């Protein structure tokens, strides 16, 4: 984890953090009330038990009282029944509340995370976020659904028990209370450490989740580079790190348990000692001493349970801290307070006015450097240039994944930072350089472009993307599941599904980033035809390395190092003799060379057939 989280850790080392969970309880006030009532009822019945015991002992077990004793025991069974019901209700309400609150918490962390801009995920790994959503919430869940109820019950027992102890014997109770600080001080001191260790352990667990997630997702690359041992070691280090942090926590807690048990029981024993002498001297009845001891045991048990829970609360506070970190991070791409609506008549005019941009993680490198570009509605503009020139970055800014450091990006005349990002994105259909395919059916993957599209529309889009033939050949056609990230498809098949998705989206602006790079010549031809039809009435930006695919664009922009270095039609650019002419020469002479090779091969074949024939 980063340095900043270490600082934060030092700053807020307390259970007060748990207060941040309160808003999640607010919607369930009635539920809380029911839980509290059940809790108090159960505690009261519990506290009645020792009184009953004393009366039975003190009344003696002689025959005269037999009838009374029968009634008494029947009543006791009644109390036991009430205790059972109240306890069951307490368990029900409190556990349910815990599950409910944690479900809400989990959802709100996820909801928040999914709205974060890419910048957030450059800092926090996806696996780390996942781990927070799953394991950290689980820690809180165990606190809410069992520990809090146990804590409240024990607090009540503790308070009630102390009162009853006083009533039973003020002198002995005063003796007990003298020992209390001996127990409380170590609890508080050790508890604080536990929270730090717990957060550490959770950080390490998250790290190991991140490593596991990344390597399992890329299992083929790991195996092909025979890096199993390396990643096992990495995962092992993270997992062991979590173990050693947990181990420190466990040691602290064990020490605490020893201290608390020793003091509590020594206290009880000493008090019994004094009490036994009082009974002998006649200052106290045997029943009173029995009652006192029972209460003392109840109180001691309550203290023990509370210690345990205190350390658990510290643990949950560590987890809460990690969740709050996500909830408190504001997305840096937000709709403005009063978004300017995009014109209802979507034209698809795009403007970049002197845009400079550096990725947040590399503030000193300009990915775009004073770039200006304006694309008229309906125009098809190709962007070419060497790898790393900033072509994809243009698409990132258009989709408002990042905001420019200087200058402005506009869509239909509205500056993107003034508009609602959802509005902007709904006017774009993108085929990204590395399209995402989800673990769902082919149909669902295509419909990701427009979930309300009918199956026929999705099929039509697939046809336009030259994908229908291969989809029909899949075992279950459009219903075939394609596996996580589409692992059951070939690269070109994935690409065509992404193209179908963009076609189905039917947005006024089409952004194609190397959209046909993985296709064979025949499929590419078919898809190009579809794009040409589509681009007739929409603005299209095409990024391509293969110049043959951009030759027919209305205009070609040549980029280098974040700047536009030339623009014009294919022929104009070839005539200008710059970077484009150089690239074109390389690509098209290569082609000619290939053609020459083919011709040579044909000649060889002719000669061979002549010889053999
Ligand atoms: N998330 C990021 N954080 C930091 N730097 C980035 C990030 N993404 C890209 N870059 C850098 O920005 C520059 C432009 O990247 P961009 O993806 O726009 O290149 P490109 O022209 O699309 O290249 P290619 O043809 O290889 O796809 C590159 O130098 C790249 O290293
Ligand atoms: Mg790119």
C-alpha cells in the first residue's frame, strides 16, 4: 500500500471510525428498536436467575416448603422459556440487521467504485478494490451481526450485574470495583495495537487478492513465460505478510486474554474468600454469597466477552477505514451542478481546441501537446501516427475519462466539462483497441451496446460486423457463453463482437481504435463496407496503423508526440513527403514486395508443373 495510507493509519487509530457506519443503520431504525427490546428482555431474564437461586437456597429444601418450591420451579421454567424466546428474537433481529447493513455497505462501495474515473484504478488495483468489497465488509458483518449483539448483552449484564452485586453486598462489590482498572487499562492499550495490525493484515490480504486476480486472469502468459514459481513466490510473500500481521494481532490478543482472565478470576476468588469469612461470622447468608458469586461470575464473563469484542471492534475499525477510503474518494470526473444539455439534434461535431494533456501518473509527459482538431458532422477522419503518439488518448478525452490540463474538448458545440458525462458518452459508439468481452452469451455481449435492442437488431448488427457466420457456427449460436473476457473466442471474433456492439449502439459519433486490426483480409473488407455505410450519416474517427484501411477517409490526421504534424487526403499527404509518405512507402512497398513474391511463387509453380507435367 501507498505511503499516504500509512499516514492515515497513524492518524486515526480508534474505534470512533465505526461511527462512519451509522448512516448505514439509519434506514433500519425499527429493526434496531426490535433488536434492542429483545436484547434488554433477554438480559433482564438472565439477571433474574441468580435471585431465584438464592431464594430457593435460603428457603431451604424442607418438606413444608415443597408446594412453594414446585410453584417456584414452574415459574423458573417460565422464565427459561421467556429467556429462550427473547434470545432467539435478539439473534434474529441482530443477525438480519448485520446482513442487511453489510449488503448495503457492499453495494454502496461497489456503486461508488464503478463510478470512479480510470485515474482511480491506476492507483488502486482492481483486486484491491475487490478485496475491500468482500473481505473487509465480512469483518464488519461479523462485528454487526454477532459481536454487537453480544456486546450489548454483556454491557447490560455488566451494568445490571454490578447493580445487583451492590444490592447483594455493597462491601464485596466495592472490593470488586477496586480491581476494575487493572482489567480496563490493558484492554484499551492492547486494543489500539490490534486495530493497526488488523488493517495491516487486511492490506496484505488485499495485495494477495490483487496478485492472485491479475495472475489468474493472465494464466496463459504466466505459464508460457514459465513464471509460475515467481508469481507463487509473490503471492506467498503477500499471504505470509498477512499471516504475520495477523499473528501479531493474535499474540496481542492472547496476552490480553491471559491478563484479563487472571485479574478477573483472582478478583472473584478473593471476593469469595472474604465472603466465605462473612458467612462464617454470620454477616451474610450462604444464599446471599451464592447469589453474589453467580453475579460475580456473570459480570466476569461479561468483562471477558467485552474484551474479546473490543479487539474485534478494533479489527472492524481497520476494515471500515479501508472502505471509507473508497467511499470518501470523490470521482474526479463528475457532472457539473448545472450541466449544459447537448443540443437535442445530435450532429456529432467534434472540436479539440489547443488541448494539452498529461496522464495523472505522469504529470511531466504531455500525451497531447497543444492539439487542435475539428471534425465536421458526418465527416470521416482517420488518425495515424507512430505508436505512443497519443491517438488513443484523443479517444480517452472525447469519452471524458480524463479532463484536459489545458484547452477544451467540445461535442456539438458544448465543452465536455460543462456537460453530463453520461450525455456525452451516450452519443459515442466506441470500438476500443482492446475491447472488453464479458463472461456472458454472445447476444448479451452484443446487446451491451444497447440493452433494450431486440434480438433481431442484435443479429443485424452482428451481420454488419461480419460476425454472423462464426456466431452461427458456435455450439449454441447467439446463446453461447464466451467465458471470462471472451477466452473462448479468437482475437478476431472478439473484435467483431465489439464492432457489432458499437454498430448496435447506433450513436452519432463512431470511434474506431484499430477496430479491424485482428481481422483477416476478407472479414476486414466486409467490416469496412459496413463502416462505410454507417459513416455516411455519422461522424467517424478511425485510428489505424494499416494505411490501406484509412485511404478512403475524408481527411487523414498525422500525429506525432501528441501533436498534429500533417493533415490532408491520402494523395496530398503522399505528395507532401513527410512522416505519412514515409509510412505509406514502407507499407505499400512491402505490399508490392509481397505481390512480387506471390508472382515469383506462381512462376515457380508454373515451372514445377511444367517439369512434372
Ligand atoms: N493511463 C496512462 N497513464 C500514463 N501514461 C499513459 C497512460 N496511457 C497511455 N499513456 C502514455 O501516453 C502516451 C500516448 O498513448 P496512446 O495510448 O494515446 O498512444 P497511441 O497513439 O494510441 O499508441 P498505439 O498506436 O500504440 O495504440 C504514450 O506514451 C503512453 O505511454
Ligand atoms: Mg492506441
